[in-house]
């Protein structure tokens, strides 16, 4: 059965993208790490850090470009919520705090595992990645690493045309310009769309 992920090998204009970011963050600090100027789907994100209060946030947007924080996580919050069982929304895989009076240790978690559970999280420009170390930390700094795997649309025209071909609409060649840009754009009205289809036939 073809689903959201298994259609992609039949299509053009997309690729996998691997991101790896490592920074040292001071206590109480939030660092803006990267602005992701692309459209696609988030498959998988992991976090590794030496401080249970070290974490990251991803602020993404939907089609109307209203910003929402989709992921905001650190090992301590996952630990306190009991997130130790595998879950598409993420779970703690290593929580090693040898001294309970210190936040230093070894921590590794899957922040989101959506792609491997048959679904993905769509995003459009701009997505912002931040790293932070909460003020509750007993240490002055933390080393934080984030890894993300994404499906990226590299060529929107090729993507749309190949999608139409896969679902049986290969004769529709015109692409509404509104589909190629992010944000609130008025798409072609149904009557105009039907007229274009008839003219191409």
C-alpha cells in the first residue's frame, strides 16, 4: 500500500538532508543556531548533552506563516515526565547523572521519531533552531549536539509535476505560481483551473 513516505521514490524534486550541530552554551543562555530556509518534512531529531538542563527548540511555521514552537525539549523535562518508553513524539534513551547534586552527566534522547512511525512533520521557511541551558543548571556551561534528518523539496516544479504524474494527472502542466512560494497566496479559482485543464487536453 502506498502511503505518505512510499510515494516519494516514484517522484522527483526532493532529497534527504542530514543536519548536525554542536555548540557550547552558557547557563541561562539561548543560542540561535540556524535558520532553515526550505520546505519539507521532519523525520527524526536527536539530542546529546552533558547537562540535563541543556536542550533545544525548533520554531516552525505552517502554510499561513504563523510561528509555533513545534519542539522544545531538554533531558530533565523528559525525565520528569517519565518519557522512557519508545514513542513517536520522543523518549529518553540515556539518563546518567552520577551525582544527584550536579546536573552534569551523559544524556541522550530522541526528541522526535515521527518518520520511522509512518508520519512526518511538514514545515515551510523559516524554521529556527535554538539551543539553551536553563538557569537551574549547577554547571556554568553545557555541550549540546542536535542531529536532524529531513525530507527537503529541492525543486517545487518537478515535485508538483511528478506528484501529478504519480496520481494520474500528467497532462496538467501549468503550475499556479502561488504554490511555489511560502505564505498566504491566493490560488487559482476552480473555474480557471478547469479551463486550463480543458485547454491543455
